[in-house]
């Protein structure tokens, strides 16, 4: 089997192109698998230095930006294959000028066996739900592109019709303060709980009565499959 070096944001923060290239040579990796834009920027350069193929994983359902760095790191001359997580992502890549022959659609999986072990009672307990609470919720980074403001605005309308409804937002991010202020301005702050980051997001989802999702850029959102 070929040896594959997986690169994501987590393990390249303190690395640079040369250190990646040195590791590739030292451990004799055969492929660089690049999982995000930052990884692509460094990994494609390291792949050229070491003369091994670079594969770029794309999860966002929007065309590539047109800046010089983006054109350089996603150039078909430098990337051997693109992996798209859905047909929608594949179409977005093709709209950006990536040849269809270089794109492979590989759908992300979900661990159904693990998800099936979570039950409603356990999920509601992890959320801290009251006995008669109607629990709505969403999971994701609290960032503008995730549409959590849309979720809160929708919940404000739900709350006016269902007095016992509460909204659970699971995750954290740069927009948290703005979202808290939005909730207060809509008069629903007391009905929204910000849980912050957690390793038990799937368990919490099991306790919800309805999952809300408003992001428009996801190619094949894993959290939506988990909720289903």
C-alpha cells in the first residue's frame, strides 16, 4: 500500500513547507492528502518539492475564489486529484475551471452503529431539558457562514407559537457575542442556551425534538446526517 500523509489545519499550524517536505522524504510518504485551504497552500508546495502527488479534499459548495493564491494552490497542474464530498461540490469545482476528469466524488460516511446507541432520555439529560420542554437545536461553529443568526430569528417566531420551546446551540465561535445580542434584541435570550464546544454533540442531538440547519455553503454536512 502507498503511504499517505494526511494534512489538516491541526497538524500544520506550527509547520512550514520545508518541514512538511522533510517529513515526506524521511518517512517516504507516497501521497499528500490535503483537507482544507490552509493545508492546500502548504501541502501543494511541499508536494512539488518532493515530487509526489497532492490530493485536495473539498467540502464547500461554492466556487473557488479567484485570487492568485487560490489559483496557484488549486491549479490542475499542481493537484493530481480533487475529492468532492458531493455532486454539488463537484459542480462548484467544475464551475471554477477544474476539469471533471480530475474530480472524484467520495461521500462522507456516518457511524450509524454509534449514533444508534444514543437515546432520547440520555440526550435530553445532557441538554438539561425540563420535563415538558420542546427542544429545538443546532450544532456548528458560531460563525457568520453557518447561518446561526437565521436559526435564532426562526426560533423567535417558533417561540411566539410554542411557549415551552427552547433553543440549544452547540458549538462556539467568533459570532457568539453577536448572536447573544441578537437573541436579547428579539426577546428570546432566556429561551436559548449556548452550550459551547462539546465532544457529545451527537448525543445532544438525540434529545432534540427538531434540528434546525441554515448553513448554505456545506457540500454534504455531517451534522445533518447525524440529526437524520
